[in-house]
C-alpha cells in the first residue's frame, strides 16, 4: 500500500468512464479496461492494488488520444510507456461496492516501483475464439457528435464488406454461402454493426464453423493490425516473410483437410492475393478519414463465452493509407526490377466462370474471382457496355454471390491473371 | 452438500445445474500474499460488488469464486504474467490447490483473456480447510 499524493482537480467526473466501457483483462476486478468519459475522451485504466483494511480497490485512469490508443491496441506501445509519457493520470479509489472513495492526480514516478506496470505490458494476442459479429467504431471529428457525412459512412461500410469478402474468397470451395448483414447503427462515437451468417450447405463432412470463424477474425486482424507494422518492405515481401501469413495458411489448410475438400493447389497465393485485396479495401476506408472521423476501430464480438465484450482487432488511422501506398509502390518497382512486369492482353474472347464480389454499376469496374478447376484467381474486372449496369447479371453476381459465365479477354502479367475485360 | 447461501437473493437461478465436484484437478487462485486466508475465498458478491446483473449466468459468476484449472501450467502462468505486467501490485501470488471432498462444485467458464477460467461455487460449510494447498508462486519470479 502507498499513500496517493493529494492534489485537487477541477473537473470531478473527467477521469470516470461513462460510456463504451470494455474490459480487456478481467479477474475478480477489471485488470485492464477502457471507455469514454462524459467529454468524449478515451480513458484507459488498470487495477493497482486492493486495500483490505479499508476495503477498496485502487485503479489508474489515464486519458489517451485516438492515435496513442490505436497504437496500444495494435500492440505497438506498452501501457507503461503511455503512463511514463503522460504528464499526469488519476488514481481512482473505489470501495468494494464500486462507489468512489477518492480520486487523486498522480505521475508515473509517484508510483512505487512495486506498482509500476512493467515494460512488457503489451496486450497479449487473443487466445480465445472469435465471433461472427463485428463493429466498426469511428472516433474523432464529427463522429464524436454522433454524426458523420453519409458519403464517408457509405464508403467505410462498403469497403469493410468487400474486405471481409477477401477472407470468404479463400474458403470459396467449402460448402458455405456466407452473407454479411448490417445491423442497426449505434452511437458511441459512431458505430456500424455487422453480422456474418456462414449458411453452411449440405455436405458429407461437417465443417468446423468455429475454426472458420477464428480464421476470418485472424485474417482481418492480420490485415488491419499486422500488415502495416512492417513499414519498410513491399507488400509481397511482407506477406512472404510473415509467420502470421504462414499461420493463416495452416489454419486454412486444416479447415479444408477436416472437411475432405481438396486443398486448392496454390493456397498460399490464393491467400496472399486476397489479403492484398482486403488491404486495398482497408486502405480505401482510411482514405475516408478527415472531417467525419480521425480513426476507425474494427472490433470483434466474441460469442459463447462468459463476461465478454467487444475486442478491438485493430485501429485504422490515416497512416494505413500511406503505408499501404508505399508498400504497393515498392511491389510495383520490385516487379519491374525482376522483369516480370510484362502485360499481355488476349486477342480473342474466352469463356470464364466468375463471381463478382465488388462492382460499381456506374463505372462498370469491379473485382471478381475466376474459377478454373480447383483454382481461384482474383482479378479486377471492367465491363464495357452502353447499357445500364444497374440490375445486371454483374450486380446480381455480387449481391447473390452467384457464379456466372462471361466471355472476356484476360489481361495477364506473366502467367498471372490481372484483369478481365468484358465487352457486352 | 448444500448451496443455500449460493442461491440466496438470486433464486430461481440454479448455479450448480451444470457444475460438478472435482477433487483431482489442481486449481489456482490469485491472492495478495503467499498465505491463504478465508477472505481470499470471498466472492465478488460477498464483497458487495454485485452491480446490476440481470441474467443468471452473470449472477452466478458474481456468486462464484474465480479460479483457474492448471491444465497447462506454463500457458496459465503466461496468462497471469500478462495481467501481472499491467497490475504487478494486484494479487501477485498464484496459490495452487486441490478441492477436498465436500468443498463445493466447479464449472468451466472460459473468458477471453483466460481460457482456463473456472467458477468455484462454495458449499454452505466451506472453509479454507477444504483446500489442499500445494504451492505458492510469486508472479514476480515466475
């Protein structure tokens, strides 16, 4: 036990969490938690001690900005570093019944060493399975007033749905017909809620939907949180070097093996190509950062476990866009250097079996998967026609996840499909 | 074994419906000092921190004692070392024990940060004499 330094401060409820309360580590009391105070600031907190004689628990509450909070959630900085760099934080003493005993200002070096969070106070990777519900939490800018510009919201919404599609593409051969539903939006600062329904189809061997659920969560977590960490490398090198990508590939192979569905021949390439597509979509989300919001958090809502609350998979800031742009440029330069950047367009139309998963009916541009035997090749697609594309087979393919046969010319880079051009 | 105290104030919840006796597993409870006391086995509810819990799962959880099963010792220590890094002064001792006959019942209640989490429901006559302590481990040196 130690005596809290006695300081007075003016705004009594500033350190207290009034909304979006979330526990990250829980024992008998919350060990690590966060939420918003009445003024919209993010308050991060931890347990310090239990005073048995006077029957109270002591907690640290520290106000952090969106960027610091994002770095903490993305495991880039430790809790100790946050406290060391904070001019001050609060010691909140609460009686066992949760009523406030006392609040005092404190600095990191007022804390006796025994109570100072350790240098390795980084969030541990999640060990428990994920759920199929996701939250997009926008903070900063207009969102703090529970409103955003419709165009910004629409773009974030569509980009997120398309990013999830990347994960679905890698399990296309399994008996699922996954659909993403949007659920009512909630304030706080501004939230969009999504639910994925896997829609398992009849198959001889049951699919472990828990494994698929975890895989989708880990896939999204990698694209949001881990991929941008590796700032110096091209996207291709980042993906080839990553132990986490190897882990995702193992997860994916296990899902196929368990269901006795042949593993796609180029499962590694399939995974990496789709990760790139999802990263592009998250990059588009980060391009919306501005007037409406300054960060976009993506949280997963674990299901079926006791005492659970949303878990942030990662926070997308405007840096995401910059890092991805650099990575993609590096990749292009690498391809040129390796002399593999030779594009070739088919001279005649051929028939392709495709599923369009992202399509702009106004411009005729989108993205699709080509199916050839057990292989799936993600490509961009361009439909050239004078007719309206609203309500066309292309939008139907996207909305109903239908495979359609089209006649198109393929643009290839080396032997790799890059685009399909459909002249309708 | 009787569980009248457990269900007092939360009826008709039945906390022990899917719980079982377990006298073979080694469990851990995090405590303040390397010496177990009766107060270390007080539930959140007994401390007066029940809050506005609505459903029976939450009520039973507050009535139970948080312990963890030592299915994988190294992994469990890793879980507690992580929470220790944030709160090194909060319950820094792992107390390893087995439950004796008639101590109460346990139910697996994994949480996101601790998949080994178990709710222990004390029977009405429980005391720390119903435990066989095997080890105290200071997380600082673990």
